[in-house]
C-alpha cells in the first residue's frame, strides 16, 4: 500500500471513531476551504451565472422533458 492510501485509511478510521464535534467541525472547515479553491470563477463566468439565474427567475428556460422532446423531433428530420 502506498503512503497516500495509508494516510487516507488512517484518516477515515480516525474520523469514523471520533466523537469530538470540535475536531469534526475543524475537518469540515478544512475540506470546505480546500474545495472553494477549486471553484475560482472568472468575472466573465460569474456574470454568465448571474445572467442564467436571472433568466430562470424570469421564466426564460425549458424543462428537461421539453428539451428532450425538441431533440427527438430534430433528430427525426
């Protein structure tokens, strides 16, 4: 077993056995902060997301069933 696998196994075991809420909350904070770094969005991406959210609020969207139906019609042509 490589060192990474050993560390993961050890951490999983310690987390499963822990009853210390402060310890578990600290781990949760570490995981949350490391995940946030993965999702650094550019200004353009943030703007696009905001535009999409506004369109949804205004009802400017199609549900999944509508899209699938449209695609099936298009594929039959």
